[in-house]
C-alpha cells in the first residue's frame, strides 16, 4: 500500500501493521516522493533482492554495437 503524496498512509494503519511497514529513506528536507517514483523504488529493490529473477539482463542496441 502506498499513501497519498499529500498525506501519506494513515497512522492508524501504520501502527496496526508495524511489523510489515517499509520506509523509503529520504533526506530530512524532502517532504515526499512522487507516488510513481516511490513505487518504482520499492519495485526495483524487491527485484534486486531476488537477483532480478526471470528478467532479461542483457540486450542489443538498435543501431550501434557495443565495443
């Protein structure tokens, strides 16, 4: 679950699910992340922890070749 950019997740839900909450580390002067960016950060970390299982890790360029 992700909260609204303006308000976050209601604190009642956070307290009720404290053991499974994940917080994205941020600098103190940053108010919030754009919701789509927050989802991308969490998804990428989940994929990384699973060694990008089932994902293509190599590819080809369209017009040029790698050295």
